[in-house]
C-alpha cells in the first residue's frame, strides 16, 4: 500500500506544482482517464484517455499478477513489478493531463 501512496504523492505533487490545482492532483487516481475527466470528456481528450488506458491497466494488471505468480522468496521482484504498475497507472495520468491541459 505504501508503494501506491508514495507514487501517488510524487506524481500528484508534480501535478499540483505545475497546475496549483488540488482537484487535478487528486485526479491522478483516475490514471489515464484523468485528462478526459479534466476536460469534461471533449472528444479529443476522451480519445487520448481511451488510447492510454490499455497501457495503464496493463501495467497495473502485471503488477498485481506478479503478487500471485511469483513466490514469497521473490519479494523484491514482486515489489518492483508492483511499483512499476503504479508508475504505469500514474504515468498515463501525466500523459493524459499533458494532452488535456496543453
């Protein structure tokens, strides 16, 4: 849980520093859908969000799947893959915002 919170804090803090908007910072939880939501689902922003969604969802699924597939002895690998999944989810939010808030 701390990996998710830390990743959110870093990426959300970055968004807050750039936009000075706590709504946009908390919108990071929406992942790739953040930009579409921020622009009230305008056609281009929604299309961009939907295009980024497979990457964010795939990253999260890979990170969660690693928790079940890898054994207990591979704790560091599981944490690394889960952290990568969080970075993929919040990273696609940044890309989505980059399109929507340009």
